[in-house]
């Protein structure tokens, strides 16, 4: 068969006669005259028409989806994931702008606390009595201020002198979905729960930081005695501010799904002591 095709190719410019013989009849039954070049033209034309038809099908019909490569699917999934992250970043920036606007309004509308002096007592007729009154008033103000500072010192002294009592209850009810794994950068535990579930302070302390993070949403830091700090992340909202004194069991806020590192409503809890992350499960018990 190959030799036959080779001869047709070598003699493509000549006129040839194709004769059909029947094994039962020795005489030729049919003969056809043709040029091999025309067969080649027909073959090449058929190939070109087939290729053009395939291109049209792939370009203008849904058939192209059947031949899409896995790389294109991966690129499409990555594009969708990036688009979702951009949307979450935009939401985070809007929440941050809202927080800044609230802080600006609070600063611009806040009232200063000042001491008021009874104007009636300023109308003393005797200069010596007036000077004496001014001296006593000044002494009284200083005494009140010293008393307030002394009380604050007593409160903070009691607050940070004693180490919190552990183990204690978890700050909220939920399911532990991720444990303590500092080797992979996870310095706490994740407690999955419904969005808006309140979480509580695990011990007495003071709010030392409250901020918004693109990765972790609302974050709250509480300083306790014994150089211990508890951190709460991914909160939906917070009910405490910097400087607030909290007692064990006080509501601090609600768990949420804020920050791009969150994959669902939960509370991320960390416990640090002397600057070293601790495994919260060693300090907590199910209530």
C-alpha cells in the first residue's frame, strides 16, 4: 500500500488509468482515468476544511469548554478568590473609616472636666480672708486630686498584684475547631460559634488595647496580674474601651467573622505570660 501511494505521489502530474479487476472475471470490469495531483488537492482541501470547522466550533460554540485545560480552571478559581479577598479588604477599610469617624466625633464633641468655684465665696470684703480662702481652696483641690489618684493606685495595685485564678470557664460556648500550634504561627485556639454570641472576661483586668486589623477584625487586649495578657480576635463588636476595668465574667463583646483570616463566625483566644504564648486549653475548663 505504501509503494502504491509513493508511485501516485511521484506521478502526480501524469494522467493515470485506474482499473478494477474482479477475481471471478479475468476481463477488466471498470476503469477510471484520473490525475494523482487532483486527489492530493482534494485531500489537502478536506484537511483545511476540517481544521476550519474545528476552529469555528471552538470559537463560537460551548464546545470549547469541553477542551479547556486544567490550568485555565485554576486561573479562574484564583481570580475568583482574589476578587473575594479584594471585596473583604474593601469592607475592612470601610469599617476602619467608620471607626475613625466615630473617634473624630467623640474628640470634637467631648466636654472637658474642670473644677468650678463658687462665685459667691469670691466676694469677700477682707483681703486677708480672700487670700486665706484661696489658700484653703487650693489645698482642698490638691487634697481631692491626691485622694482620687490614691484610690486609682489602690485599684490597680489590687488588680495586678494577684495572679488570676485558673483554670476557669471558656469565654463563650462553642466548638473548638483549631488548637494551639505556635510552630505554624497559631498562638491560640479557635472557638466556633454563632455570630453575635457574647464573650466574657476570663479574669479581672484592664483594657490596654482595642483596635481593628484587616487580618483579624476587632481585637481586644486585657492586662491581668502575674504579667498575663489575654487577647480576643475576630470580634463582631466590642463593648469595652481602652482604660476600662473589667471583672471576671464581664461581657467584652460578641464573636463574629471579621478579618480576612476568618473563615466563619468564631472567637480566637490567646493567653500570654511574661511575653510567651500559652496553650489556652491548660487554663480553661468546660463549664
